């Protein structure tokens, strides 16, 4: 029961209400019973319409009664004249209107209205459009009515531009209308599609729209609607699917992609001048059905040395894409590591609009330094305009947001972690990646670490299941000292891992170490400073060895 | 002009601890008076009512407070020849009630008591050419029905019975600028609908198609100063959104993006101290629907040891889902 206040009543009121309700129950039972009888007898008549109407006016959500009405109307269609059918369906439309006035959120009544209109010999769609406009002026957020409006627009073939004009009018009345901004996001790409396909709309319209929404957001900075829409307009376009990492060697063969895929369509190593496909099988690194890290097992041992160039192919939207790997000097392995691209460049025109916006946000912050929406928007603007110039300011603003909007502190912390990993991966491109002391709360972009041999994550705040470490197929040494790891549940299979350091974390359960047995090469484990490693060391060593017998070094001591 | 934010203020005297025993009483009294007005007026969705009550009792560890045989036979009786389930005798089958029936039977380990083949053919028969699902033969299309279809079929390990690629394509065509989902292509994002679509993608193993950071952000922005969650921007908080929002965040591995303590406080404030049960907002009438979603949300938040773990995709106790061939997908960050 939504929004029904519980009210205290007197004994008399209670009794009166009880009697009324008992009466209604009786009426309902009798009426519904009669309907069931009639349906069983196959009666599709006036009486059926009358009785079902009485109940529906009381409870419009009984879908079986609408079904019965449709059965009757379909029957009438066969036996009455077109004019009579038109008249019948018009009164049907009137009934839904009555029901919707009492209950504007009845799924059944809205659906029945569209069914009715679709079966009317001479539907007046203009009347429907007017009705929607009227309903939306009573409740501008009724999504049923917006959906019905879009249905009517399709049937009446109303041009998208006219609907866009309608949203202009609605927004002029009230900026705080999320339903309306949403509709604009659907209409604009139809009315003014970007010929380059980079943005949702043409550049000119994009500028205009940014100005409109900025005006809206600044009018009431606490209203969410405009800010959400603005974030969409500021958003980076989704990067294209591509190969980011590839390795072909006797020990390990893998490929990583920008976006996860479900099936390795067209994914294959091609070797030699003739680009011969290499036979073998692909599986995902984490065992999930879709992944962006795929591991290859060749059917036959790799030729040594590799015969000429090595390529990796992939199907993207039906087209075949190929990338060439670099063959090592000894010819025994081939590697590809594409420089990461975390920000798309802006055109000068758009860039200047964004700079103006950033300036405007900063002015707004002078009046209201605690406006979280303005702060978050400056972060997005700075990331879009030039992520390197504004690196320090971005981080500082995110720290402010953690304090200011504490309900969502973890969101800002994770966003900060994501950006920090991005900056680091742009700078560190070798076998060793050091992410020490960045206050990371999440490890984003793990697939880009697929070729890294040593990963240092010391002095961060990592604590949730680290299953995405599955991407680290080549990682031999992993250090997670001084984090907040309390369990190794969900720890993935890391085929190359030899040394794992988890000093000073919160591990307190010996049993969870069993998941590490999925790392077949693990020899060195350091658990010093964890609750689990307290007490007698000899005893501890014995227990750990029982779980992980192949260890050679535990807590710094050779076994 | 700045308008006041739509939210509620929690009064000081509202309940702040879980009244589990009261809720059990409230739930077990559901339907004991067959002439009760509310009970009678909700007959058209009885099957879902039973699912809310049974699941809530099961999460409270009290499934046996209701006679299993009676429940099972009442459900089994509602299977039509078509294979679909009606909400109660005299009504027509619909995919909404078909899912509720299957969920109840799985919870009671009694799925073998129905005709599974006809169930599978009913559900797969509701798929349209474009991959969408209708609720029944009268043609209403909604992503809720896409979720119901794959949830039903996966619970009987028969996902192979539908055109999965098309089904996924349709759900993806309902994705919006904010990363959320609506009921059909073009429709506005709504937390309930997002739960259905994210749940659908977790069952079909296609969660990588979601922009989890963008959608997760929209979802955590549903939390209001009162601690409660709303279902769309600029709307009032409601206990049932604690479930729709939280389960979606949980599937996306971003449950920690909401403030747990404040949400727990809001949910507990929606308990009815007299009759038991939860309402949508403090001071409103309680009902089984909000009681289930209040308890299920508390279970996901992991702050109430007396409530059993709930599965965020199926909204069923985790221990009832051991038989599934493939577990629903989860994201992690």
C-alpha cells in the first residue's frame, strides 16, 4: 500500500468503516462470481460489460476483467456495425479515463486504453495527445502517461521536432522535470544527429543544450534533474572495442580487450607472412561467461622461433580487426601493449564552451562552496577539458566531496581510485607497476595489468573480494601490505603468482587460505601482522602448510 | 526558485530495532480472515501476495509456521492448462503470477509437483519476434516480463527454451542516457525496472553490457537525507526501493555506495509497532509487500543476523537456490 496514512479512529468510526467494507466485500464477491459463471458459459454480452465495469471502477488492476471485456469487444466486432463498434470503443476509452482519474498509475487501465485505440475504426489520436498533455500538467512525472504519449506519437506519426518543442515548453514551466530531460535525450539524437557519430547530437546543438541545462542547474543547484542530464552531455563517448594487450609465448598466451565479450568471435593468433591461424582454444581468465581477458591454449607446441610476424585478429561489429605483436629478439615470444587512452580530445569550439562552464561553476561555488552538484560537475568538466592540467585539482575536489556528501563517500573514493589508476598506468608502462600509498579503495582497469610481472599495492584501503585479480595472468609477485583485506574468499586463480605479501591486513580466518591453492606456482607467502598469524609461529606454520603444502617461504622464514 | 527536497523527516520515537517476532505474527495472520477487506480486494494478485509472505517468513527462518502442504496445493491448483499460473482461481494466467508460483514452489522444494514442460512452453510462448516478452496474450510488453521469463526458466534450468540473443537485445534497447532502464524502448529509468533489467542481465550472464559506474551512481543518488531510497529523482523515499535499488547495486558490486547505517535506520523506522509489518514510509499502513522488501533489504545490508541471506537477483533465500545449473552473475570492483 503506497502512501496510505494510518489514522487513529474512534470505535464508532471503526464500526462504520467495517460495515461499509463488509458490504463492499459482499458486492465484489457476488459480482466477480457472476463474471466467472458467465465466462465459463461463454457469455459475451452487455451484462458482462456492465458487471466488470462496476468492479473495475473500484479496482482497476484486475487484469482478468479487462481481458473479459476485450473478449466481449472482439466478439462484438464480428456482429455489430462499424459505427456501433466505434461507439462501443469510445465508451471503453471513457471507462479507462474514469479509472485513470482515480488511479493514474494503473498499468492495466493504461494498457487497455492503448488496446482500445488500436481497435477503434476511427481513432482520434489528436484527442489522445491533448489528453496526455492535460494529464501531464496534473502530474508531470507520471511515467505511464509519458509512455502512453510516446505510443500515441508513434501512431499519429508526430514529428520528433514537435515533441522536442513540447519538452521545451514543459522545461520552461519547470526545470525540475527529470521525465522531460529524459525524453529530450531520446529526441535530440533523432532530430539533430551528430554526422560524426562522436557526440549524441550535432556540435551546434550540443553547445546550445549545454547552455540550456546549465541555466536550469544554476537556477536551482539542489535539483538533481538538470545535473544528471548535464553529466550525460559532458560524458565521454564510449571508446571503440579494440585489442589492448596480447602475448604469445610458450608459457602463456592471452589477449585483453577494451570491452568484455561473451564469445571469442574472430579472436585468433595469425602467424607468419601468410597469417596462418594458430589452432587452439580460448577461455576467459576469470571463468565468467563474458570477459575482457581471454587465455589461449594452443593445440600444438608453439614453433620456436616464431616464423615471422605475429598478429591477433578480432571481430568487431562484424568487421575483422587485426593488431600486430612485436616479436622478441630471440624470436621466442611476441607481445603487444597499446598505450591506454582514458580521455577523448575535444574540438576547440566545444572546449571553449566547457571552459566557460567551468568558469561559471567556479563562480557559483564562490556563493555556495558546499554545492555538491557543482563540485562534481567541475570534476567532470576538468576531466573532459584536460585531465592532466587539472589532475591535482580533480583529486582535491573529490576529497572535498567525500567530506561534503558523506552518504556517497564511497562512490567518490572509488571514482578517485579509478582516476588515480588511470594516471598511474599512463606513466608506468613496464613490467613493474607500483600503486603504493594512493588510498585506493578499488582496483579499476585490472585487464590493463595483464602483462605486469610485479604489482605493488601497499598502503591502500583495498578490502572487498579481489576476484578481478584474475586478469593478472603474468603477475609473479603481488604485494598488498597494509590494506584492509579480511578474507581471501573469491581469490582468483593466478597462474604465474610466485610471491604474495599480505602483511598487516585483517585476515583472521585460516580456512580462507585454501583459495590460494588455485595459484599453482605460489611459493612465498607473507601474512605477518594479521590476526590469523598471531601466537605460536611453529604451530601457525604447520597449519598453513597443511593447507598450502607447496610453500617454500612463510612470513619471511624459509621452510 | 529552489524547492524543498522531497523527503520525510524521521521522528524521534520511531522504532530503531528489528521487531522480528511481530513481523512473523503479521505475516502468519495474512489471509486468516478470508473476509478481510484488504485481503479480498487483492485477490487478483494473490499468488504474489503468497510469495511475499512465504519469502519473508523463510528469510525470518519461520517457513514452517504455515502448513506447507496447503500452500503447495493452493499454488499447484492455479496452473492453467496453458502452463501459466493465475493469481487465484477464477482469474487468468499471467507471467507475473507464474514467476511468483515458481518461486514459492522452489522455496518448498516442490517444483516437481507441476507440469514443467507446459510451464516452459507457456513462458517461451510469450516471447515476441523482437525478443521482448508480453505478460499474457493481450500484448502488454514490459521489461518486467523479460525478467519474469528468464527468472522462471532459470529456476527450472530451462533457459535454452527461448531466443536469448533477441531477449538480451530487447532489454538493451531499453537502456537510457543515465545508464538505467525503462519498461520499454523510450521509457524513463525507474529503480524497479532497473532491478528487473539488471537481474535479467545477471541471469543471462550479460552484465558487462551495463555501464556499472554510471548506473551505480544514479542508484546511490536515490538515497535521501532521511536515509531512505527513492525510485526516481525528486520522488519520496519508500521501503520497497530499498530493495530495488539495493539489489541492483549488490549485483553490480557497488552496495557500499549507499550509507548503510542511515538506510537501516530508515527501514527500521517504517515498522508498525502495533501490528508488525513494514509500510512504505513511517506512519503508513503496513503490508506484506513492504514487509518482504524491508526484511530482504536488511538481509542484503548484512546488519541483522536473525535474517537469512537473500539472493539479490531472485529475491529468494540463498539456501533455496543450490540446485541452479548456473548461478547469476555478479560484478566486483
